[in-house]
C-alpha cells in the first residue's frame, strides 16, 4: 500500500496538479500584496545589454522569486534531481522559467552535477541566465556551496544575489526554514550588486564563497528588517575537512 501511495505522489499528473496549485498561490500572494523592489537596476543593466549573469538566492526564499524575474530574457533555475526538484521544475515552468537538473553542492558530480554544470555553461554562453540556490538541495542552510563559484568562474560571469521579504509569513520547521508568505501582505524584493569571483585567479574558492555568502546574508537580513520580521539565521558553518596524516 505504501508503495502505491508513493507512486501516486510521484506521478506526473500529481506533480503537475501540485505545481498548478503552487503557481496559483504565488500569483495570488503577489496580486493581493503591496510590493517594493530595490536594486533591480543592477540586473537591468545586464538585461539591457544581453550580458549573462548567475542569480542566486537562498533555498528558503524560493517561493516568490519567480516574479522577481521581470524580463523576457531566458532564465533557467538549477533544480535538484531529487523528487522535490520535480515539483520545483513544474512550478517554474508556469512562469516561463526553465530548469537544469542537478546540484551545486560539493561532491555531487556522481549525481549529475557535472552534466548540470555543462548545461549551465552552455546556457550562459548562449546569452541566457541561470539561478542557483547555493545551499540546496539539502543544506546547510544559508551557506554557499563552492559549486556556485565554480560555475561563475568557468562561465566568467558575475553573481547577482537577490531575495525577498514579507510582513506576514509562516516559516516552516524544515532544514531551510522555508518561507510561506500570506496573501494581502506587504513585501519587498531586493537585488544586490554584482559580485566578481573570476577576475582574481589567486582567490581561493572558499574565500570567494564566503564573500558571496556575506552579501546574501546581509541582503536577506535587510529584507526581513524592512518587513518588520526577525532575521532567519544560517546554520552553523560546516566543519573544515580533516586531512589525517
């Protein structure tokens, strides 16, 4: 019986129904709320020239981010190869946002990470844009994976952090503290300044990741402050790898 239920929940029809419901709710929240956008001029400069970049935001802030993309320029989001990535992919399609299946997490090469990286680089070379949640698909929460930095360096494109905040919300007790905004709300979209991680070849990957992480944390904290909400804190940083003799 459990196997039948699992197959139903993973069926294409069920996932598509769920994606339709998610997209409807996102549009409902957006249409019934007052929104302010700050810093979008950073993205607009690239949109106007057709120069690509990698957009980045935390996994827990995924819900309203499709409507931050206010251009017809082609966007693809990096989505997990896990079953939850199926729902993300279908939901993004409702907003004309494509998907690249894989992961930016360290050590995901055997799970499609290398193939996903090749797709990202190809899409950027063709003048498209990519969005990555650098703490997905499993965390640690609000910590930047070096995979994001590697993609930006190989593509020689800047990273643009983005986020949103809302005055009324439910924060789930999931690993990413996923935010569900309420309808009839007040919200803000924030875009940060572009971050160059490829011009200095001597900068360690981890140092570049910490620079991006600091900018993203600051941006999310500001979005929460503007909406009168407490800041969602990141998970404890991962312990450095041990190199035993």
